[in-house]
């Protein structure tokens, strides 16, 4: 497994820091605060286009690539796309992973279950399975990715 290699490259941000990184095959990752993206050795060479994320990040996938960009979250959720922008929120201390196809389409895999994501569709993966995010929840989970705003509702600030 390439992501478990001792030669992985770690891209990370600290509190209140963001970073925009062009991956070796041309896709762009935007890391939000306190995020880590793991890039395996050989990424973009041959058919290897898989990264892992802990935190919150968006990925603008380089168009025209034969193989999908795959992003793994919390070691159990994979999302793949060849033609769009993805938003992923997967903090280790949260019990849910949030995925959105901001542009283009994607495929979400949890275990043996595959689910398509249409453009502008978002899902949450938690103990109840994979379910669509209702419009009322969308801002809570995705405002950081869609409008660069920070939304807190009835939650304590630490």
C-alpha cells in the first residue's frame, strides 16, 4: 500500500493557515487549517493517483487524465473523480466524513458500497451509512469550501 510507505510526502497546514499546492500530476489541493494530505511516492506516475486527507481540503482535478484522482479519508472512505472539484472534510476527532462534488461527478466507496455523486451533491458518511446532506445542513458542513465563510450554529467555540 503506497500510502503506508515510509517515503510518503506530507503536505500540512497549522491552525489559521491555508495552503494551495499543485500536485505532481497537475491537480490542485487547497488545504484548510489543521489539515494533512499524504502523497505516496510515485504519485502521478503510471496509474497511481491516490492521496489521503485528514482535515478539510478541496481538490481541483486536472482534466484529461485517464485515471481518476482518488482521495481516501479516515482510512475507510474513498472518493474518485476524473472530471471535477471535490470538497472533503474528515477530521480524526469527528465521527463523520463529508464529501461533495462541487463540479463534475464522483464516486464514493465505503467498504464494498459504491455511490455516485452528481455535480453539486454532497453526502455525509457516518455510523448510519452514506446519506445526502440536506440543504439545511449544507452550510454547516460545506461553507468553508463553497463560500469561504465560517458557520457555527449552536456549537461551543474552543
